[in-house]
C-alpha cells in the first residue's frame, strides 16, 4: 500500500503544484503517491501557473500535466500526510477535519525545513524571482520529508 502525501495551498496553481513535483521527484513513486490541492476552487481543472511550470522545468521537473483541484474533507481519508503552505491554508484545512486523527495529519510544510520559517509566501502577484525563491524554500522542506518517506514510509 502506497503512502499518500498531499500538498495544499490556496489556488493549487503556484506553491502546491511545485511542492507536489519537487517531492515526487525525490521519492519512489512505486511506494509513495504525491498530489496537490487548493483550499479555494478558483482554478479547478486548470494547469499550474506558467511561472511555476517554468521554474520547475528549469530544475528538471515537469509539472505541466498537473491539474488544479479543490481540497475536500474526503482527502483526510485518502492521504496519510497533508502539508499546508501557510497558516491561512492550514486553518482552512483543519476547519474541515472531522476528528483529532484528521487534524494530526496536517502540518505546515516549512516546519519540516527547520529553518525558522513557518510559511511559504504566495508568489502569484510577484515577479519571476518569487517563484525561484518559493521553489528553493519548498525544496528545503521536501528534502527531509523525502528522506523520512524513503527510509520509513513516514513523512
């Protein structure tokens, strides 16, 4: 049975698609499934932001086939680990939790980086350099997650 990890941001077009692509590139896809979603349904069915696609491609990761979807309470049943990009999305996810077990699956992604930062900023309204900065932050957090998943099947 695969371990399932869900990355969540607001619209599922910038940060969480990058997080999905970055983590998926670091783990064994036969053992670990990585997906992403947004807490808002603004972009359902759309591909990631072209700037996210470009920065991922620059680092050898193809996220162009991903499609945006909205987080739902059924994701608590389907996923073992749920990583939120910021406090606002964390709170939106936890508000949908049905019990303590659901809440315990949710963490802030940057807490895994152990660099003192708690949030991945939304690069949507910024320039290209914001997407590169966000990529670097997410990669920093995904590295220890991938190591734990690859060694123990646990994020």
